[in-house]
């Protein structure tokens, strides 16, 4: 899951080609499938600010939350396929939801043309400091010694944190671990803070301040290499549990009928913006690693692989949502 090699296979050149004078003719619109303030919204706004000077037009961010991403997705699907309206898709809306929802309301692949990646944010397993274990190996051993006594929190049934917990459960061999769904990542983290659950697996962006304040204990991070913001936290592989790579991500998608030449124009401009040290630094400050070398083709392959990987976890854990 989440192999970055897929993104590097067909990386586009970052040479700053002149943007065609006929495009964009007006401000671009980034449609975000979540309410303001979340990690996807923040990444979209940072990119929009950096992209404006590159294309010579402003980039407006519109939040259209609801229906597991269907509200925002349908708005983009119905838009004129001329490159002026783009969806800021996430691992939740276009990776997890297609894997667990019986009725999604849109085709995450067939209804869209992939433009380029924006970035990835790894997930980190955190437990209460008072739990007593300081290493992932010790933590897993304790859960095995005390079957049926421990639970983990997620942001809700079928959420990315639910699938992350189930992948950990499968890889660690913990069949008796109980899943407790909460109404969002905040309440799930609160359950860890109060010791109601043994752990949750949340994004670095959401957990970093609590980790730095010593309010939760990080045991492993889902990236291939250690995260620069949490250099003392080992990866799952380093901690003795290979095969657990967990991250959320964002990418830009356009309506399916958007001409390929227009897709390349937009992708080139976005990659130019993402390659700037200023934007990389600002994204890193909120836990996101910019990806400035993913072509349209590589992004499409990555999306297909992600959906397949999430489906494998959902099927193994028997997770399926009616809506």
C-alpha cells in the first residue's frame, strides 16, 4: 500500500514551459470534498496560493462536503471539461470509500482524468503514555497476552483510520482486538487521551502537537522512511512489523473529458509550484510531503493501486458500508 515508486515511474519534467496564453481564461476552482480547516483543505489552499503566480490567474478553493465525497465529485463531473474546475481528491474519498461503500455515487476512476499528485501525509500509531509500553514490539506482545481486553479507536466505520487499524490488526496477528468507531478523528484521539482505548492510528498532521506535548506516545509511523517532523519515531518496518505502510494523500482530478493537452498544462504548472522550496516547507509544516514529480499517468496508476490495496484490507476485515 502507498508505494511511492508508482509515482516516480513516469515523473514529468519540471522545466517551466510557457503556459498557453489561452488558458486559463479565468480563475481556477479547486473543489474540496470536506469542510474548511482539515488537512485536505489546508493543502488545497497552500497549493492554490502558490499556483496563482505560475498560471497568472487566481485559484479559488470551494468546500463542498457531504455524501462521502459525492457532492464535490459530482460538481466536478458536471463541470465544463476545460481544466478550470478540479477536484482535490483524498485517500478517504477516492481510495477508502470506493473500497468499502456499496453505493458511492461516482466512479473514482471512470468519471475523472488524473492530473497530478499534491502530497502524502503518513499515519502514526499512538497510545496513552500511561499504557506502559515504549516500543511497538512490547505493545503488540501485551495485546497478545491480554486478548479481548483492548480496543482501538477510529474516526468512524469505514474511515481510513478504521482500515489502518484493521491492517495493523491483521499484520500483528491480533484477532481479538476490538474496533470502536467514533464520530471523527478528534473524538477518537480524545479516547486515547483518556485511556478509553489502547491506541488509534491518525495522521501526523493531527497527532503531532499531542506527541510533542507528551500527551500521547507514538510507537510507529506508516511511512517508508522516518518523518522529518518526528525523527525519533520508527517506521513500522523498523519497529518489527513490515508490510504496514499507511498514509493519506491528495491529488488533483479533472472531469474525464478534459483534453489530455490541457491535463498536461495544468499538471506541469502544479508540479512547478510544488517544486518550490517555499511551498514544500509550508506543506511540511502541516505534516504533508509534497510530490512534485507525478505525471498524470503515474497518478492514475497510483490511484488504481490504492483502491485495490484498500479493497484487500476491507475484504480481509469484512468491512462493507451500505451508503
